[in-house]
C-alpha cells in the first residue's frame, strides 16, 4: 500500500545567508576594499555590486502530525564563476517552487530519502532544477525521512546507502575570512582540527612571488607553536584562489616547487593548498592538477592539493576521482553547488572508492539548517573533513557544526 505524503501545507520563508555574495572576478581583478565593502563595478552576471548580502529561502512542510520541518536554499559566496550558478534570487526560487514542486511535495507517496529526491527533484520541462533549490529541498526530504522513521538524518543515510553507523568524529575545518590574525588565534585556542583558509583571493594578498602568503603561513605556524596546547598539531589549509598560477605561473613543476617549499617551512605541521591554479575548464584542471600532484610526490612532499573550481557537479567529481590522483588530491564537495544532498553523498562515496580525499564543504553564505544537515552527511559517510559554516566569524560556525557533531555522536553511540 502506498503511504500518504502526510503533507498538509508547504511554506516559504525568505531569509539571509550567513555572509555575502562576492564577485570573485572583480575581486581578482583588483576591486578595492573600503572598510567592509568593495568599490568598483561588478563584472560577473547576476551581481549588482561587487559585494551583496546573501539571500536564503526556507521551504517548510507542515505534516499531518502538526510537526514542521525545513530546508534552506542558497548559493555560494563566489557564485557565477568556475561553472557555478548565478547568485541566488529568493523571489525567483519561490516562484519556481510554487509552480513546479509544491504539487510534487503534496503528492509524495514514499518515506525514503533517495526515492523522495528522485520524485520531487526530477527534471522540469526537460531541464534540471537549479542546484540551490535542489539543495534546500533535499535537506527538507532528508529531515522528513528522519522524522517519519524516528531517527537521525545520519542514520537515514547509513540505512539507505548500506553504510556502517560509526560514531566517529570528522575533522572540522574553519575559515578565517579577512580577519586573519584574530581568527587564527580563535581557532588555535579552540583547537580546531584544520585551519585557517586565509582567503588569499587577490594578488595583493598573495604578494610578489607569494611573499605575503609565505609570511602569513609562517605566522600561522608560529601561532600554533606559541598559543596551542601541548601536542596540538592542526593541519594548515590555505585557499589561494588560483593565485599561484596567476603570480608564479601555471607550469606544474613551478607550482609544485612553490608548494613544497611552503611545506618544508612549516614542518612538522602538514600543509594543504586549495585552488593553486585555475586552468580554465574541467579537462585542463584535471590534467594540470594531476601533474602538480605527481610533482609533489616526486619531491617526496606530503602536501595535498584541494580542488574547487571546475569541480561542482557529481559528474565533475566523478571525473576528478577517476583521474586516480590518489591521496595527494582532496575534492571539495561544495554542497550548494552539487545541489541534491543525495549527489553529495554519492560524491563522498565516489572519492573514497577511488582513494581520493573527500571534503564536505560549502560556503560561508549558508545557514544553520544547511550546516546541520551537512554534519550528518559527513559523519554518515565518514568524509575526510568538513567545513565549519556559515559565516566568517569562526565562533558561530564552530558552535553550529561542532556542537551538532557532538550531539550526533552521542546519539549514535
């Protein structure tokens, strides 16, 4: 017998994301900052200013037992570049959902998460549903499945993907934003597993031949030594937004030399570099990153490379994983860009089956609800790391993600 949907009403709640949308292309070209805002003209379609407040849209179900569950839609901070969708428009998203998805939610006749996603998020008029909408709706469907079965979202994932339920913590990675020095100290005092991101998103921050990045890397390593608790050895992770390629050159040997020298400077701490070069498209990115990873291995350097740009969808992630770069590569599974949470789960499993690192990422523009859902995905799949989100203040993101993981592990144990 087909189960009834139990849905009495579908609700929408416009809201804010945890930070701002930034025109990465304009910033990379040197848009000047004036206190918090950027001056200058945006260049990426969808931006009315270089920095705009992030929007979100909550979609809620009132169920027949009078309970209310929600999911949140949004896009990432650097929307509209690297193959990503344009900045999220809450009003347009609500109109789309009312036209195409509300009836599907009312007609939903299954309890399972995966089957519900396949039904509700099926293509519309021959085309895929926008990723931001898929992300929020799939959060909602995962919470609905957990509510109907009376268990955690992580347990739903383990049940449906036949994974062992492991009450084992996933390392948390915090991001500093532009308040680098202050936030690094916060992270160290709170013994964050992986830090600090650094937001090295312009040549000004990178410095000639990487001089300013190198100084900051040294600063972080010294702070760990002077402020950290005895035995504290965090992994140091820096996102450089392609600036190694822009300033030093995109030749894999030159990139590997630069990264290896940074890694040697901070030993015995370990190093990860995100987005060292933007090679322009997926195929070139895979070829270039494979050569960088091979170069680091040849130099006996244990630093790892993290891919972000041109690796957005599940198909993209499968292509990077299939390149067999091994443990020297970590794939960021940027959940709002992937869209459907079911695809993010598949992405982690694909990376693990190919011996590639899996990073449950996302953006500072997310919300508390999306961050909480990502914790359950990371723990259920035993990803290699997960991002503390939303926002750029460190404390709030660590509270949301860290405390949810602690509660989840207690429940699973």
